[in-house]
């Protein structure tokens, strides 16, 4: 039986939206400009601006990749 490649880090960037209910029950979602970065290693950025979250995710992926070498 073959075991697949083990993934040490799965880093996910979650955009945060705000919802409001419109007439007729439709729901509209609008971006807030904020996001959260989470990783299976325990990283949790908390709520930060989207641009900062993207940088955190990129830096974290790069550092994790360098550590594996």
C-alpha cells in the first residue's frame, strides 16, 4: 500500500464578508476588506486587512518550504 506525500502545512486565506438580507429573502454578501490566515501548524493571524493577510500567507508558505529543505 502506497502512502501519499505528507503535507505538513495547509495555509488557508479566508476573506471576510458581511451579509444583509434584501427584500424577498435574497442575501447579499459584500467584502469587508479583511481576512484571516490559518494553517494546520497552528498559525491564526486574527482579523487583518486583506493585503496584509495575503503577505502573511505568502511569507508563511515560503518559510515552511525553506524549513523542509
